């Protein structure tokens, strides 16, 4: 029994580490959304460049922002399940959603400037109960880290969410 528990713990830690490591920095100034999509795709073994992802939306790799509907359309074009929630998840919804294996692409506004926005990925729940956050911004260096849930809400000024699931064939 101890061996089985150890193996399951090891497996969970290994999976958690590999999930966090899969965020790639955004390649253009407005491609945070494309980097989040790229991370979602690669975690399901679908490998596309950010240029491919942006081109799928607009026909060429234009450095442009995207809205939630654009992100959902691109994800669905790869047969991923995706839908919008017009508000941040409450803590129970967040834990349940991530526990069930879904990812969340969160639209955030940490500067609280109504003209700006940014996408980050909420990847899962760490062993200590914190949320695994991946930020594709190249400054300060495309980070993935664990953040406690109250800091998540405070720091990011989280608005809407896109819930993402693996392809439905």
C-alpha cells in the first residue's frame, strides 16, 4: 500500500511539474493569447507555432490583440472544447474546474487600465492548494509559479475566463 501511495504521489508531482513547464513566452507584444492557446494545444500533443495560431484567426501573423470570442474560435478550430465565463470563478468553482482537468485562460488587468488587458493560464492545483499560474509575458521572463488563491484575485484583477478542455473528436 505504501508503495502504491508513493507511486501516485510521485506521478502527481511529475505531472504537475510538466504542466507548469509548458508555457512558452509570447513571441510578439500582443500575443499573450496565442501563447496561452499554444500551451493548451501542446499539453494535448498538438504542436503549432504562435504564428500558425494567429494566422488561423486573421490569415497572417499580425501582432494584434484578441478578445475572448477570438480565443474560443481558434481553440474550437482545433476541436478543443472551450467556452467563456463572464466573470472570475469563485474559489470553489476554480478548484472544481481545475481538479477536473480543465485549464482556464484568464483575462486579467493587473494595471487596472481599461485600455489594457492580458491573458494568463491557470494550469492546475499545486500540492499545497495554491493555483499553478503561467504568465506568457516576456518580462520578467515568462513565468510559471504557484500562487495562493487570494493573491490570485488581488494581483491580477481577473475579469472573464475561458474554460479549455482537450479536443473532442
